C-alpha cells in the first residue's frame, strides 16, 4: 500500500540530512509505526508521502500512485493528521467536520460509520469552537476530519504527543478498530511503549532506519541477555556498575538499571554481580533477567551504531 | 464550483465570527472619513506674527490692523527692535516678523515708495511659504488702497496694471475637503484590501491549517478564489459605506458616472487583493506580512498623489508612481467625484489597473505552492 525506495531529503541546501536513504513498505490493512526520537525525520517522511514535500532522490508510492508524478490522485486517497493541531480554531466541531467532508466531495453522512465510535465522544460539544477544545478532544476531532473522506491510507504524525495517558490508550484503541475496517495506518511516535501496539515498526534515528520488524521480532532479535539491577543507593550504583566489566553497558530505566551483558557471558552473572555489589557496600541488591522492551532494543542499536 | 461554494461559506463564516475585524472594517472608514478631512487641511492658519513698528504712525497701524483682520495671522506682540523679534522667532513664539521702518508714513507720502522687511521662520516650509505669500498679498492690496487714496483720479491711469481674476473650476470654493475625501477613501480601500488578504492567508500558514488544506484535492485556483472573493465583497462594502459617509457628512456626491466608479474600484480591488496574496506567498508569519505591507503602503500612500501632487515630483518619482496602483485610484476618484468623468475618461486608467490585476494575481498564483 505504501512503498518507499531510497528516499532522501535534505534541508538548507543539502547541509542538513533529514531523511537518509529510507526504504520500507507497508501492506494493506497494516498498522505501521515509525518510532524514533524528536528530529529523527519522521515528519519529513510523512510530509513526503502526503505530497507536501518533494524528496531529493528516491521514489515512493502511496496506494499505487507515485508521490511526485501522481500526487493529485494521492491527495484524494490519503488522510493526514499533522503533528500540530491544524483545524480551524474559529469553526465549531460540526463545521470543521462538514468542511473537510465537502472539500473531498463527500458528506458527513456518507462515511459516518467510519467515525461514529470516535465522533459520539465529542458530539455533545458539536457547537463548540475547535480552538476551545481540550487536547484529547482536539485529537479526536482531527482524526475524524482525517477519516471523513474514507481514505485508503491514514497518516498520523505523532498523534499522541502531548496527550494524557488515558486519552493515549483510548486513541490506540480507536486505531485498532480502524485497522479492522481495512484502512492502512502509518503512525509516528516518539513513545517507545506505543511501539508494541503496532503490527510492524521501523526504528529511526538521524534520518535512517535502524531496523524494521514486528515489535516481537525486534525484541526477539535482541542479541544478548538483559538484566535489571536495583540496590539501595541507585545514584551510586550507576557509577559503580560500569567498573564491574569494561564491556558492560548500563543505563537507568525507571527505578532499575538495565544491564546489557554482550561480551561478558556467564550464566552465573547474577550471583557474581550480587557478590561484587555486596563487596562494594550496597544493600537490598536485586539482579534479575528480563525480556527486552522496544526501548532496550533501540538503545542497544544506538550503542552498536556508535561503536 | 461546488468546492468553491463551500470554501466561500467557510471564509464568510470565519469573517463574521471575527467581531474585531468586522467592527474595524465598518468603523474604520466612518471614523477616518470624519476625522481626517477636517484635520488634514492644507490651508495655513494661525500664523504667529510679530511686528517691529519703528514708525508708530496711523499708516503703520492701519497696515497692521489690515493684516490681523485677514484671519490668517495672530499678532504675538510688538517687539521694540528686530533683535527682540528674532528672539521671538528663536523661541518659536513667532513665525513671521514684519519690520516697519522709521518714517514709513512720511517717506511714503513724500517719495511715493517705501520698503518693508519680512523675516520668516522657514523650518516648516509650507507654513513659511504660504505665510509670506499671504503677507505679501496683503501688503500689495494695502499698496493699492494707498494709491487709490493718493492718486488724484485722472482720466488716464499713469501706471497701467494687469489684474488677474482666477476662476476655480470643479471646486470653486477651493474646499480642501472635496479634494481630500475621495483620496482618503482610496487609501481606505487599499488598506482594507491589501492587509486583510495578506494576513488571512499567512494566518492559515501560521496556525498550520494550510497543511490540512494542501493535502486535500482542492485546486489552487479554487483556494485563491475562495480567498479573493470574500475580501472583494468586503472592499466594496467599505467603499459604499465610505461614499455614503462623504455624502451625508460632506455633501460630496460623485458628479460623474457611478457605474464607472464601481467598475474601476472592482478591478482595483482585484489588483490590491492580488498584491496582498503575493506578499502572503513570500512570508511565513503575520508579523513579516504586516511589516512588508506597511513598507509598501507608506510608499503607495505618500507617492500616490493624495498629499503631494505627482506632477511636482522629480521625473524618476513620477515614473515610479506609474507603478503605484494607489495613484490611479486617487486620480480616478477625483476625476469622477469632482470633475464628473465617465467611462471614456477613465478608460486608460482602467486598462492599466487591469494589467496590475492580471500581473499581481498571476504572479501570486504561480508562487503559491502546495508542495515544497
């Protein structure tokens, strides 16, 4: 449904490389996530695929149409929800929805079944101006407006940034329901915990893709085993742990320190490490093996990328 | 066409919802037309005069009372010497000093001629020029009076004089309001058209809504027409309000063809809206658009022939003002309102304005891109 082949985009006359040789493809009906920190190039990729930006090189197709030569046809087939709220703040919910339906030559009635689940939640405020809505309601309205013309591909650029955790979960529930309706969805997010909700994800850093796989696949591909370590003096622990082994990578993760054991080996590591830490004067020592999260995988890839 | 209808519906809805702008559009022309023509008066009045009278004769007193009776001058005092009079000028208490020499009356009667001295504060060039001109004219009249009094009426005038009697056409009483009101109306129209269109599109850029529009199948020309038409209508409303105000308050009613006037204004608005559109395609924020618009507005207004005559500008400025749409409107307004011109008279202006409209809108349309 969406394919990109070696697309590259540079800004400021080629000095800033925003998207570097990116290739991926998204199947019909897939929920595909672009995961990466701010400035990784997610929005640039989306803006190229929605025909707002021309790539410097490479090619891409959306719903079978080339993004450069056939952009007119793409525009009537895709729904795009930019990262920033960009509906008319001085028009009401109903007016915004009605307006975007009409510019796509359709009516709200015709495709109401697509948005019904979402729209009923904001319908009681139908007469309220869009600018006066809360963050979560704005996102719901924006999603409705992006869906009202029954797009075949939906692009959601950081839809959950700045939205509270409850609304975020609700939002992902809505995306899952939409996928069941056969709409292909591309979503970008800087939140690693949302990655596991996608069918497949691409991890992006500095404009290039580090890995593309299903969330499970990426976690399974973690090259070594991972431990979570905790002790009574966490701030000191961060400094002491690296002295245990020269190859060790450790980083703070919530209230634990995650420990990558690549190049260290040994199944008796938990016991040895506990002894080492006890000798260093720590108490309440806990060392346990854990399954890597997407964030662990991302950090691991960055470390390997650098060394 | 259907899409255009919905675009227009949306634009008008937004305009009517923005009460501040709406009020401004209606109140601005009324207020400006009431205040400006009364204040922006070219006639120089209240010139402060000091008289150094060394003569103290009935003649000198008669001269001074004649000057003060003209209404243009305010007598600020009788300094004893020219030095004191200069002091008054330095302190900005007097604009003009008239020195009447000792023996003015005696020598005037004896020799039949006498000299007076006028010193003028020329910081404000207009005031100085007009002030001394008024004073010279009063002195000449006075001179005539004295001649009449002294010359024994003979059958033949010993000195032949040429008297010029001007007749003012189109504005017989030289009423400055007749001259200013149509010009101010022209400026108002330019402001409303130019600023509103430029700021409106840049606002869509600023709040990001243009992104959302750009991914829709809306055609470029639909979008641009959707922006032009509402402000074109508003411009005509402002113009009509302005005409009514000048009719009710100043009694100025167009002497010429009203249809020609609206025809010209219609095309003029297209040109100005196109200009606003063009600026909006080159700017990203309302602040940028505002400043660029101000830059051009200053030039357009000051070089538009409203305050200073274009004919008295240097040749390069004259040529430049041909590129200034405001100068055409000011001229056409005065032609139709005062001179009673019709379609045929404004035809050349109409053609030029059509050129402006086509070029500016074409340029703006070419430069408006949905894709970067």
